[in-house]
C-alpha cells in the first residue's frame, strides 16, 4: 500500500506539473471520503482525517469515536478504559480522536478513491493554472497556435489553453499550427471547466508592452509613453516624452539604425508604427502627431476642442493619409478633432471672406448715404383722402386714414407714405 501511494503521488505530481504536497492533500481528502463510504450509509456526525507519511506513503485514518461503558459498534464507539489511554481525562459521552485504519483499507481506498482523486486532481490543476496566470493579466505572454475553432484561434501556453477571439485578431496575422507569437493577456475568467484565458493581438496595450520589452529607457522610466492610437495590422502612432534631461525619447524608441522599432514591426507582421514626440503645448503636439507631414500653422478652437491645421499644398494628401488614416490616428492620439487645409485653400477662403466683408461694407455705406438724403415730413390726410407734399397731391389713400397723421418720406426719386411705421403707399416722382 505504501509503495503504491508513494509512487502514484509522485507520478501524478510529475505528469501534471503540480506540487507534490497539493497532490498528497487531494489524496488524503479522497481517502476520507473512501473511509466514510466504508462506514456505510448515514454514519453519525464525526470528524475523520487521513494522514499519509510523505516518506513511506503509509496512510493512517483517524476518526472520532464516542466514549461508552460497553461497546456495541467499534466503528463509532470506544471503551472508557481505551479512551483514557489516549486521553487520561476522557469521560463517558465525549468524543475522542483515535486511529481507526481498517485492515483492508488499501483495497477499499483503491476501489473507492480513484474517481474522487482524478476529479480533485483536475480541480487542483485548474487552480494551479489560475494561480499561475492570475497576476499576469495585462502582460505579454508567448504562446503557440494549436488549432482553429469556430473563428477562434486556440493557443497553447504551457499547461494552459488561451482563446484568441475574432475581434481580438489582427488583420495582418495568418495563424497556422505550431506558430509562436506574443499575445496580450487581456482577461482571465474563472469558470467551472477551468480558467478561461482571453488573449489579444489587436489591443493597443500590446504595442505598449512590446515597447517596454524592446526599449530599456521605457522599462526603467527614462522615457514615458503618453498615448497610443492604433488601427491593428495597418498603422499605429505612439507619443513619447522624456522624463530625464538629455534623453531623446523618439531616438530611444527607434534605436540605432532603427533596430528596436523594426523588432516591434516584425512582431506585428509589418504594421507601420510612427513614433512622435509628445508636447505639453497642444499646437506642437498636433503638429508632431501628423508626422510625416509638416504643419505650417495650427488654429485652435478651445471650446469645441477642434483644430484646423494648415499644411503645404504638396503635403495635403500626406497629412490626410490613405482614406483619412493619418489624420484619424492623429486625432485619436491627441484627443482633438483635426481638419486639414492646404495653404492655397486658406488663401482662397481669406480672399472670399475679404470680398464678403467689402460687399457688406459697401452696402452699409450706401444705406447710410440713402438715409442721410431722406426727407421726412408729417402730414394729415385730407377729406378727399389726398396728402399734399411739396406742391404734389399724393393719393388717394384708404378712407380710414382720413384725418390721420402720416409720415411722408422722400428718398431720391421715391416718395413713401407710412402710417404707424407701416408702408401704405409709394410714388415715383419723375423729374420734369
């Protein structure tokens, strides 16, 4: 019995990669279950424990028995004189823990504990996997592609399996069995069937972790990643700033001859990465974010958090990028809405605005001139409905206005009649 248990525990621990102590604890709990089954159905409440000698593998059962004067069932009862050999102050009716290992316990254990042990071993294995990865959420792990399943890619990470869902896959990746790649451990779910590891190749934090691995200045804090904008598999922008004087943040990330940034690009299957310098001045930051285009001027609207960026005519398409990609990523990187205009567009808009202002100014001058020439007199409407103005009879007017005062206004070649500021009639006076 001892050699069987000892060998079995050692073998299970080695095969499953689980600490031997954990396996031994599981076996002991399984043997407690086996002993209780040995006692029959509905045994009285009692404490039972099993101890396995870690060196020899001997299993010993300890069970509570009630102290009685006369023993009827030695499975549950213990004579007083025997109890006092174990505990001198034992009294009738008390419970005493005593070794109760049956003679044929090895055979019973082998028959009844197998399924319990296997089930418990699986639980320990799941707990071991969860414990191994629970503190690694948000980190990069290396995994190998195992298979495809309903659009998901199943990855192997040591003794654990991870799932790469379709929405977390990068469009530039091609997954094939045995392929090794770095993934971002996004989430760990604890489920009944074991821990479920969700990984990602499209998360923007994958970029951050790759930079931390490749750039020592980021890892030790001399350079800080301020923000990241990413369109997985196509292009990313990373804004960096120096936290130590004399450190070139962009140069540190690119590396000598571009070796550092190239390693990251290779890991992401040639996804293009722009590294730009962050600035506390938003105009400078927006200008840098549009790299490789060069900004001539940045106009800000603080209330709407929007910016109009003026670029040379030849760089307008470069600033916007293919299908608007460059300006879209720059907007995500800075958090500002960005509109791109060429220098010639700006000049044309300014010319049109100047023309509008000039036309409005001319109209205002003309109106002012016309008003200054106007002559206004007040007249009463006669009984015949006529109004006389400078030897001219104007009318006839509506009968309800007879006897009422009206304003007669002469503007250039027109004479207008108003009642309560409402135009009643208008006459054109031709020169003789």
